[in-house]
């Protein structure tokens, strides 16, 4: 009887599964503008960049829920000043299984993928 050794399966990485992020805003955008952007896009989340263009986090409709009343406060509050999903972020070489476990444990539907300098290169969705 001849035994044929099995080849180890290649492990998928985040880089294999990520997609290009369509929607990004700057962290100096006001909350009311961010709500308008999300509403008009039909998306559930938007990537947020800091003043240097690096990833600052992901803003979701849930993060904006407390501001739905649209008072003077939403017109004067920048996205950087509210609670949103921030670092740590995924990297392209992270194994997909580890990324899925992290997303489940953090309750994330979307996780930014950044390069080693902190710039967004993709978005991993659940």
C-alpha cells in the first residue's frame, strides 16, 4: 500500500480576503456631515482617517445613534471626538482565522487593514 503525503493547505491571509474601502472620511468631519454621508451612501460604516491620512478607525451607524436628534452639538462635534472603533487594526499578512476570531471577540462587522505605516490598504468584512 502506498501512502501519498498530504500537502498542507495554504493558509489564507487577510490580504487575500480584504476589499478596497469605498467610503472614507477625515476625522475633522462634523458628526452631522458623517451621518449624511452614511445615510446617502447606504453603507453601515465608513473608514475614518486622521490629519496625516492614517487610519483612525471605523465609524458605524451605531456610533452615530446618540446624535440622531441633530442639535447644535452635532454641528460642532468632530468625528475624532466621539467613540468609534479604533486600533489595533489588521495587517495584510495576518492569518484569516486569527482575524475572524478577533472580529468576533471585538464585535466588529468591518475591520480596517493597514500597512506597517498605518495607512489603509483594505477593509475586511465579516
